[in-house]
């Protein structure tokens, strides 16, 4: 590190802590001095907290009261590039810098843990007395061959107390040794040959490889499901790693990770690092440190992996870039796709946005020449795109309480006769979206949210999909108290499964919904079972729409294609279009052509027609014209201000105060709409009110927003959240 960021002992420095204070605090550099970016421990009031040396001090404190840094922690310092990224991400999302730092320091016990740890492995001795508990410990160690474990891991795996292990150590049956805490990751073998690419794929891969020799750039890699996008971007990963740079692959769904890891292992002979909420704290600590030391070549993970301290990040892949789950809707509101572009532009890395159905934003950026665009038009091998057809539900006779039309039923039967698989898709979890009392007409709602309680028959409970609250299914109506009059209304995935079981009694039916699986492993097992032909009919929510490959699946029936078209959300058309194409893409991946049947009451709706005709370009252009006319993204900028609190009148008052005092917004020509109830108007007992701000594309929105909201006093339980680029508008 250069001397530039060095602060000799006693110099005034600014330290950013993860405490919820929106400012950098002054301290004095400790004995021996410190560098900018160093992780340090500082006194804060009566406590000691962790922080990062952010730069020179401000000197706006009484100099005699400035305290000294306690010590520099044993952790790789935060590089200038990452500090810059956090600063700019904070400015963009109008989030306090300390909250950004929290995202970047999710590894626990940072700097505190010694670099060696005690591990336990099989010893040569024999226990003096064989107990069941002792036998289990030895069995675990034998089963895992030469591996060693920490005391806690071993005890947990064997289901014994740690003293049992200690006892075995005393007798020499288990060996205790010191080992470096962080075992290195196996190196990826980038010399292993990939699959021979088709001409299209080879051209796309060549483009991505060539881009890696320049600085920052973003490429939209567009290609229908099964066209080999993954195959192609793994070539870019290989190139980056060969050049000694690190790569990051973001996936929208944890459930997709294990399939992907296996694929990487097949391609490069080693598994990459895996980063998401399901990864243990120890493992996260290891990845965090090794990323900083440049020892991790490839990280596969969720959006939070963007905040890892990579030493020389060269490539970020955002797979299924259009996926709405890239937008974090809790805490810091950021879109991982946009933040990936920001980080790459700072560090001079390449970004690949991969999708069969890109977001309108990315599409528009490619049209405008801001992003390069590479397309794969054909499916790999003999696979062809499924034929898309509507089932006009107005012409079908269906008894009430049934959702599978006779036409769809016949199509499924035909597939079963041919030994092929069908997928019935509905984008609704649970058994029924509404539980209605036939005596008083009331629907059962959540006590804390503006949401209905959804019946989950499998769990035997009602559940609120907003706050997760569950209650046993009551027998009497909570409103009028009459017994046995509660009835489910409308279809959910579990109810559809029940209907399918009645309609196709001989079929092997597998239902895929996030509620039905206790673990990612159980879900993976179900997916493998389907892929290997162990099911005739798959019933699923959007969990199945993403990325899984079922070679024998030739029919997709969409139960309720119109579901996403209701409501006034301007993004609804885009979402429905993407989801329908994604789901349809599950059919006919191997040599057998597929078919997608869309049950709809509005076959003439422009979105449904665009889906059926497959006229993507036409659809996008029409959408872009509408967005342009409305002045909304990607042609204008939007921000939401969400106010929340327990007292609805006070929350609205605050909203009205903001709306009235909109001088700062008018200065930049921005308009404010609302206050109105937020898309989710009440969550966990808090009322939510939203103001929407619309500005021209180049307008300095963030600055105006901060000047606008600064005077608002947040008293009592009133909270304000800024949502730049809201998902719905
Ligand atoms: P996408 O990411 O666009 O959905 P994939 O990369 O997953 O597509 O490819 C779909 C399937 O086709 C995968 O099973 C993949 O291994 C296979 N495949 C794609 N390209 C090739 C190729 N050139 N040679 C062999 N198999 C390929
Ligand atoms: Zn609720």
C-alpha cells in the first residue's frame, strides 16, 4: 500500500463505524499509525465498536476530547475501491454510509479470531470402554475419511456433548491438532476443455473474452432458455480466472445454487465459494477473508455477495438479470443488478447481464448503446421453442371449484400416454388465496397487515404472506363466530395439486412450492426426481419458472395467465410477459418439441397476444413507447418515499407536510404524487404511506430528495424510507 493513506500516530483520522450514526467520527491514529481502510476498534461512549479508517479527520470536534483508536484489527484493510463503492451506493440509494458498511462486514468476529484453530481427526488409539456416544463420534470420523472438524462441529454431527470428544482425545482415539483456520479453496482448472460451442455460442464467448481485456463494460447476454447462456458465460469466467482476476456469479434464488455449483464443478473440476444466507458464519468468515486476499477465484451467490472485499474483481455475471428478487426490499433498498454495474465501473470490471427476457431498463440501455448486446437465438441442439397457444376460458365449461379446463386436461392426458411430462403452473402459494365466511361474508385477514390470510392445507395453518404470521385454521368465523361456514375461495398451488390428483389418479404428481420443502436439499431432491423422469405431472409456483432443466417435459399449462394483468402497476405487463415466457421455456428443452397452453379470459389483451405471437421486439417497443409517454423508467427517474408508523393519521400528516413543501423537487422540475397508501398498506401493525417522485432522466434526483426530506422531523415511531427506482409505480 502506498504511503498516501498512512496516518502516523496521533494524526486526526475519520472512522466509520457500523453504528447507526450517519457520520464519520474523529479519532487519533493509534501507536504505530494506521492506513486508510484499516479495520479498527474504537471507543464509542462506554463501548468498544468496530470501524474502518475512512480518511483524514474532519476536525469539527473539540480537539482535546478526541479519543484514540484502541487497536488495529487483524483483517485485510478495506480497499479504496470498495470504500468508494460504498460511498457511491450510499449516495445513490440515500442510505446512511454506516448501513452500507454493515452490508460489507457481514462476516462475524472480524479480525478477532486467531489464525489457528483446534481440529479433531481420527487417532490411532482405542477407547478404554465403548459407549454408544463414543462409537458415534468415531463413526462420523471414519465416514468422512481424512477430514477434520472443530470440536463443536464434531460433537454436533455425532449428537454428543463436547466432553465425549474430549474423553476420546485423552485416550488417543481422537487426535487434536492445530490447523490454519482457513483452509484454502481448491483452484479451478481453467485448462479443462468446455463443451464444444456452436457458432453462435462461440461468437458470444469470444465477445465476452475480448471485453475482459478492456476496462469496465456491460454486456447484455440475451438468449432463450436453453440456448447455452450459462455455457457461454462460464467461458468468460474461465478467461477472467486465467488472467488472475476474481469472478462473481449472482443468482436470483438460493434454490438454484446447488445445481449451478455442480455445473461449475463439472466445468472446472472444483467447487466455487458459495455465499448466501444459508451459509454458516464460519464459512462466511473464511470467504470474506479469502476474497480480500485474492484466494477465492469464483464466488457464486446472492446479491449480498456484491459487498465482498474482492482483491481484484474482474467479472460479475448477473444471471436472470430481470428477476425482481434482485431488488432488496428490506433494510437498505438497492437493486443488485444496478449495484453490480456501479461496482464494476469503479473497479474496471466487466458485467454480463444474462436473461431470456431482459428487463426493460437493460433492453433500453442496450438499444441506446450503453451496454453491448450479444444474442443467442437458437436453443442448443435440436430443441425448439415451444408452440404457444391460448385456451379461451370463456369457451370452456368448468364446474366451480375447478381450474383445469377440459382442453388442458386432454393435453395432459396425451402427454401421459406418450410418457412425457407436463407442468401446471400457478403463481400462488398455499391452498386458497381467500378464506370466506359463508354466514357473514367476511374474509379472514391478517391482524397486523393489510393482507388476507392464505390457507396452507399442507401446514394446516393460515398464513400471512406479508409478515409470515400463521394461525391454526379456525373452525368458527373470527368475525361472526358461526361454526363450519368458512370456505376456501380461488386456487392456490396446493388446491391445484388436489384437483390434479382427482383428475389424473394414475399420475405421479410432484408439487413444487417454497412452503412444501423444509430445506434446500429436500427441494433439490424433488427437482432431481423430476429431471430423472420420476413424475408425470409437476405442479408449481414461480419456483419452477427459474432455470431448472427437465428434459422430458413437453407441456406447460398456465392456469391463470391473467393474474398479473390486474391492477394499475405500470410494470405489470413487463412482468407477466417475462414470467410467461420463462415458464413456457420449461417445455421442450431436449429433442422433443414443447407446447405451452395459456388459460386466459382475455385472449385479446395486448400482453397475452404478444406472448402468443412471440413478437418480443414488438412488445418491447410498444412498452417503451408507453413508458416514454408516461415519463417513467427507463425514460424518467422515480423514487418512492415510504412513511410508516402505528398511527395512520400521523403518518398521513407527515406525508402531506412533505407534499406541500416540495420546493426542492420543483427546483429540478420533479413532481410529487401522493401521499397514498403504499402498495402494502400495513405491515406488522405499521401503516405505510407512499409518495412517488418523478423526475426527468438526467435530473439530480438524490440531491433534491435529501434537501426535500431533511426538514421533516421523525418523531415518535414515525419512520421514513427512500426507495430509489421502486419496483412498482
Ligand atoms: P441457458 O443458460 O441459456 O438456459 P444452458 O447453458 O443451461 O442454457 O444450456 C442448456 C442445456 O444445453 C444445458 O444442459 C447445457 O449443458 C446444454 N448445452 C448448451 N450448449 C451446449 C454445447 N455447446 N454443447 C453441449 N451441450 C450444450
Ligand atoms: Zn401479516
